[in-house]
C-alpha cells in the first residue's frame, strides 16, 4: 500500500499521532477533522469530501457511531470507531468502570478544545456547572502524556464546571493495536482489488542488507551519506539530495542538477509520503519519525520504467532511514543535553567547586595544587574571580591552608582517599570542605557554607538551655504559689480577727495586695515555662495599642505611616496580653508584606453589638457585645479566593522561603480561643482590612470579703503534701465551720475514707508524692463513688490535661486562693450537679 492516510476527530488528534509513532505507521499522514462535540454527527458525505474516495482509516467515537455499512464508493475507507472517543484509548471495560463511578471521561485532545465544545453546547459558566453537577461526580482525564498543557486545561475545565478532577494515566498500546489492525484490514482489501505488485524478494533482500549497514552508522552526517548511497544503488539515480526538515543545508550525492530552492519548494508541496515529479525525472520521499525528519530527492533514473514498482520499497526504506537519522540526532542531542546539564549544574550549584591539579616537587612529592577550573559559587566564597584563580596555587590563594596538609592532599590525588574539613573559614563564612579525586593527579574541592547551620545549632543549644530554665521557673513558681496560699490565707484570717483594729487591718490588706501581685508574677513564670498555656487578664485595648504602636510600626517596614484611631471608652476584654500582642504583630507583619514600598496603616477600635445577621455569615461569631480592632492597609490586596483561604495553616501568597503560612492561622486560633472571631475584607489594588472582635468582659471588682465564722457544715477531706499549706487550708475551713480531715498523701487519704463515712467533699492537690492526686481521687471514688471532688493546683487549669486530669469534667480551684473563693467553690460543689472523675 503506497501511503496510509488517517483521519481522526479533533478530540483524538494528539493521541493518534503519538500512537502512530510507535507502530509501523510512522510515515502515515494523519489529519484531524471536526467531530460532533457541539455539532451534528459526521455523515458519509462529510467523509466523501474528507477522503475523496481514496483508501483511508477514519478514527472517532460518537461522531462515527451512527454510521452503518459504507457506500460503494467508500468501501476502501476503514472506520475505527467506538461509542465514545475515550473508549478507543482505554477500552470498553475501563470506560464502563470509570463512568459507573461517576466520572465524565475526557481525552487530552478534547480537553485542549473544551471551551469551543462547551460553547457549542450553548453552556455558560452557570448552566455548564448545573449540567455537570447533575450528570457526573467528577471529571476524569485519560492522561496519555501527549500534551504538556493537559494538567492546566484540566484544572481550568474543572473550575468552570465546578466539579472535582482526577487524572488516570493511560498508555497508547490499545490504540496502537487498533490502528495496526485497521491498517492490515485496509492492506488486505486493497490487495484483493489488484494494486500494483510489490517489489521482488531479491529487491527487499538488497534493501535489508543496505539498511543493516545504515543502522550501524553513527552521527547524522554519516547516516545521511549511507542513505544517499543506498538510494543510488536501488534506483540508479544520478542525482540524490537530502533536504533536512529543520532548514539546515542540503546533503548532496552524485550530480547537482536541480537547484536547492526548487527542491525546497517541491518538498513544501508534498502532501503524502512521497511525490513523483511532474516530468518523471525523479521523486521525493518524506522521512518522518515522531515528526518530520526531512525529504529525500532521487532524480535522473537510469531505469525510470521501474519507478512505480519501487515506490513502496522507497517508502519502507524511508521509514528505517528516518529512524536512523532521528537516532543519530537523539544521541547528539543527549550528549549536548548532558554537557549543558553539567555546565548548568556547575555554574548554578550553591556549593563552591574547584578542580585542582597536583604539582610535584623534588623526589615526586606534592609541592602544591594549581586551580584548573572554578564555578561562580567558588568565586563568591573566595572573593576572587576566575581570572584571578585559574593558574594560581592553593598556598597562594587560600589563607589558613597549612603546607603540612599537602601530604594528605597528595595521597588523595594519588590513592583516592577522600578528606573532609569540618570547619574552614572563607571571608568570614564557616564552611565544610570535601576533597576527592576525580582522576589520578587531580583533586576536586566542594565547599558548603554551613554558617546558617552553625547559627541554628547555637539557637538549638540556647533553646535547650531555655527549656531547662523554663522547667526550673515552673517548679519555682509552683512551690511559690503554695507559699502564697499560706500568706494570703493567714493574712485574711488575721484581718477578720482584727476587723475592729483599723491600723492592723490596713497593714494586712497591704500584705494581701503584695501577695496578689506576687501571684501575677508567678503566673508569668508559669507562662514562660509553658506550664500555663495562657494567662488571661482584663485588658484596656486602647492602652495596649498605644504601647505597641512603636513596636508594630517597625514590623510594618520603612515608609509605612501608622495611624491610631481609637474610640473614647472601649469595652474591656479579657485576653493574655502576650497573645494580644502576637495577634496585632502578625496582622501588621502581613500588612507590611503587602506594602513593600510603604503605605498607610490604620488601626481602629470600636464597640460593636453583633446580631444574627453577622453570626449567620461567620460560624465563629455569637450574638453579643464585642470590642472590634480593625487593621487596614493600603497594600496590593487579595482576590476572593485568597481571602477565603487566608486563615488556612501553611497557606501563603509569598515567595518560597518568605513565609511559613502560619501567622494568620495563629491569629485565627488565638482569637477563637478567647471567644472572639476574625474577618478579612480585601480587593485587588485597594488594600485589606482585618477585623478582630473580642467579647466584652463584665469585670467584677475584687474585694476582701469577710467570711462568717461557723456557718458552714459538713466534712472536708484535704489531701495536701505541703504541711504549711495543709495547716493553713485546715484553719480556713474550720473557721468556716467545716469538719476537716487532713491527709499528706494518697495512701493516708484512702485509709481515712475507709474509716470515715461522713466525708462530704474531697479537696486534693494535683501533684502528690508517690501516686498523683488523680490516682488518689480514683482510688477514693472506687470506695466512695458518691463523693464530690475539687482539685487544687498551682498550675493553670489549661495544663491539667498533661497531668492526667480533665479539668472540663471536674471542679478546680487555682492556688493561691483566698478564703471567700474557697468557700464559694466548696458550696457550689456540694449543691451543684457536676462530674466527679
């Protein structure tokens, strides 16, 4: 068969052409036609106009599915069709499985023209999304690798129809096999219709012998020379020329009768695999393998009467010749690419590299090493350019390299034993140096800057030290809280005893005030040691922002004008001041990043009342009164999708290495932890506003209350290992009227529970020697499941989970406590409904 013409619908074009390259149809002419996506199906009249009655293979899916037996004038047209284009690639079984799972299957060719198809269906973005939402669960791409832009098209199409997308890798073997079978069927059909007989077996034997010689040639020029010699022997042609498809100069063999430009014009007119010149002086054969390779001109035949007989032979030879030329070009390209990659790596690697040659002194001992080649990174390390380095020696250029080390370096160059210098300093940079032997007599040097690594190691050591200091601070603060409990407790009892003595009462109040200030100090120590997650306190936001103004203005960067617009009487809020500072600092830092050249930054405060309308738009909001902190910048702003994702962990719009994507996620976590909510408003080119809303705090003025003596009743079991704290707690409870049992550890507490049946409530420290307070309470509840439990600790309730106590399910009182707080806690525990363990 002289030439195979293949027509495929545009949804399969890229895949059919890729499949043809892998079978014996590499020289086939493949043309795409408009399918039925958004248009009427293809008819026999359409194919008649397309093929012109010539033998052809037509490939398609739904566009050909309705066609029955061909009319008489198109019986030489082979239809390769399936119910869907995708089924031609993946097969019926895979097609059924993927569609049954809710997938809408697309091919790379279809995806490359999806906008045209969807518009042909009459869909806009809204109707297209509705249609696909009803018809499929996802968009499934059969990724054959035929188009590098396919992933981008898939993402765009999925966004348009608002469906999730997935990519299923599929090979082209099945499509190649179907094309091969269609080709064989067409060949058999044409043989039955009496086409010209093929060349004789002896001609093919000659062809194979010559082609074997051709395939063993190396280099494109040598392959082309063998090709021209081959055709000179086959056809006795007096003039032969190879016309490269890339526009390179022609290769000539024999006479040069026909002008180069005439041959190029003739080649540009060739539509099929070969073309015979109108004057029968010769013919042009197209060489293609994975694309156009070139054309071969054979002219001035000694035996032109055999031209028709040899055309198929020439086409077969052209396929092999094209493969040989492409192979030669590929080898050259790979060598060039390898060299380019090495050069690219050499010139752009972050590590410094130098190649040195060993210089021998008397008795063949190494005297020095001269630089042969250096990369730009090595130049940066040494502070010298290539001209200053190449040709000079190590001892000349590298200060600190001792001559005694030349012996070790000489052994490396001779024997290949590598060396590593852990710390070597170039221009103030701490570096690691690796030395190896690339070939005898030479030494390769790789320098790695570890300055940052060493700084990180120093920071790690500092962090470990601070962790130890934190543990110490936490332990000190915990014990100090116990002592403060004693001081506050006894001071309160003395104040009640000397209630009528004004001078003594005033002094005792000052003692209590000093103790409470110490309590705040220990809270900071616990926060520092991370044994207290947060230390919330009542905050005047205007005052805090005034103190933070200078600090946050530095975070916003130079050229930024900061303005504070604060309301007159802001509602108080309760939050850890350190958390408040971090919230503001993170938002301001992001604002600064959005204004690299400076701009306006405004921080406003205001009292707002949140209703159901705002709550319905923000899942974190609850109706009530809030203090709003609005931070507005004049930066480049964000689009709607970025605003939607801005609080997601690790989401960032900055360049790699410029941000972790955790700053605004931290803001969200802190605000919601304190019962508030945060929103963002932004527009491209206009700026951004973050609104932080913290709930209004209704503060209670703390007063030193006198607890009436002897009015309470019941028995309290106090489990406290600190003797001083235990005695103080006992006296406070007895003053209130409670009967008190005191236990120093869990064992003693269990014994008292076995002996005493009149216990009403257990007041236990969380930290006890031996078994913990939690273990003691669990043992007590096993004996007396009806008992009420109160935990007390110098640690904050947020950290009780680390001690094995779920503070959300038990009563808790923070040390140091006063008599009134303890009385209220016991009273509410005895009368209220709560869990006991």
